[in-house]
């Protein structure tokens, strides 16, 4: 096939890497990054420009478009391509609202009785009512911007002072711009988080191995939320019976509900979950593969990846199934000093060449660019370093990842030192049982 991947991050590098293993006739990525250029032909195209993407796809006889990030989905890129009968892995704009608007997603879950946190929605003009709600109902609560915020739109507030400050930041100071024209204040759910990806053709679905992300910037899950500091897959937190319950109570009702409401959902339905004492509940739905979970999930599965994505894009899945992992992977994200706040770019990255030929490590570029023979930093999340080991050997996967991280050098590089440590605890708990 002639395939076009849209996006420029670590997730898109992992997607192009996985696709390249099947030797497609042509593999493009727009706009790509310094590492993706080793797996695909990078083209200077705005991924969220429906007209430009459609024109490129037609001119280059593209047979499958894979949309990585949420921006192009919400911008209607999938809709524009489908008008030309070009197969797209990614939902239409109306269906992508399940990620583009948290208020929409919450109302959708209520309609289809999908378990999630109790919540209240406030508009920018209801700031005083939002403050009054905090005073009357207490904390802790989670305050979320309604729109897209690159993974930085959720704020866990432990006390009323912090909750009021976040509301002011979002409504009065315009911290996230139009994304916070509406906010959601929801109950704080206690439990462990997990990510489940369902690849669907709108009727049937394929479940990939569950993963766990690490959102907070500092060790011990401290500090502000980020786009993700690391991940691992599979997670022993979700065993067979629990995964069955997640499918029955969350995945199946969501896919049925979207279809019943006339929303064309061909792509990945990503369920961000909290495993509570009462069972699994949805933190949020996303309309695409997760980042950095994708960098941990794709290396552990053996599957005809282009064929699977094309089947989703064309309504051709033959029944629903679960893909089990063949390996274990741990991904450590190296970020620029200051992330998720202000950071500098243009730092030269060293040590990458020595990692290219290792069969226990894959390095995915997230925020890099090429300058001749040099690779420079160009974003907050710079590299996703994935260690890979045997099916039940998370410890070795973690060790391989951190050994590789230790060989990467650039000014101001920072990473968490406890990625996947909780996975070892879950594994120990399962073994004890």
C-alpha cells in the first residue's frame, strides 16, 4: 500500500516504524520529525489542513491515511478524505467530539450508562457559580478544560484554594484560551489508571494490550500533568476478567452508542480508565492512539498492522477479538528542562547512533528536527526510549530502557526514574495470588 501518516510526535514515529516493518510500497509522514525521516518520507504538510492533506493524498495515490493526533480529527481531515473515498484510520469530526469536548463525552456516557465520575459543567460566564459549587461541595475535585489542551487540561485540586485558583486561571486569565470556554468539575476518583485501545470499524473491534501512562512530571506522581512521561505494556493491573468487564461495560456500549447516534467511528477509541473499588470508570475518551502508550504497545504485538488499520478504515473487521502481547515494553520519555512549562530548543542530541542496532531498545523521536547530520531538540517531549523484553519480563524491559536513556545526551535533558515501577508491584501482587 501507499500510506500517509499524519503527525509529528513519538506516537507517529511508533506508527510509521510499525508500518515500515511490513514494507509498504511508499510510506509518507506529514510533517514528521527528525527520527520519523528514518522510517518514512517526511513531507512539509500541515496535518490539520483538510484541503492540503486531501490534495496530497490524491496527487500521490494514497491508499490509506492514518491520523495520529487529535487536532486533524477535530479539524475534519478524515471527513475531507472520505469525500474522495480515501480510506482513513480516524473518526469523522462529529465522532471525534468524544475527545474534542469533554462536556459532550460526559453527556454521551450518561446517555449510554457508561460508568464515569460525577460532574458539573460550567461556561465562562458562570465563573461565580463554579466557585460557589466548590465552596458548597468541597474538595478534592478535578477541574478540566472542555476542549483540546495537549494533555494539560486536567487539574487535580486537593483543597478549595487550589480549585478556586484553577477556575480563575481558566476562566479569567485565559490559561488555555478557547479550550476553557467551558470547564468540567468532577469528583476525584480513587484507584489506579490504565489505558485500553479499541481499534474499530464502527461495529467490530480489536483490543490491544492494556497499558499504563505516567502523567505527572516528577517521580512518585508529583508535580503538574504532562502529555506523558512514560508508559509500559501490558499491565498486570488488568487481568482477563477485568478486561472482559471493561469491554462489556465501556467499549461495547460506546461503539454501539456512537453508531446509534449516527457518528461514523472508524479508528481508535482510547478509553482512559480509573480502576476503582467499584470497578472500571472512564476518566476520558480519546479519538486516537495514546502518546506515549503507543510507543510501548506497538512493540509488544505481532500483527499485520497495515492490514488491521485498513480493515478498520473500510469497515472490514471480521468480528471482535483481543490481541495478546508477545513481549513486554517500558517507555521512558526524555524531556527538555522546564517542561511542561517553558523550555529551550535547539540542543544537539548525542548518543543515538550507538542505540540503532540494539534489538532490546527502540528510540522514538517526539520533539526533534534534523540539521544536516545533527539531531536537535524541537519540543518539550524529545525522545521516547522503549526497552523490550520477554512476555513476562517487565524488569528487564525497564532495565534496557534506562540503560539506553543513560546513553542519550543533550543539555537540560530530564526524565523520571520510576517509570513502570508500579507495574512490578502489580506483577508481584498477581504472583502472590
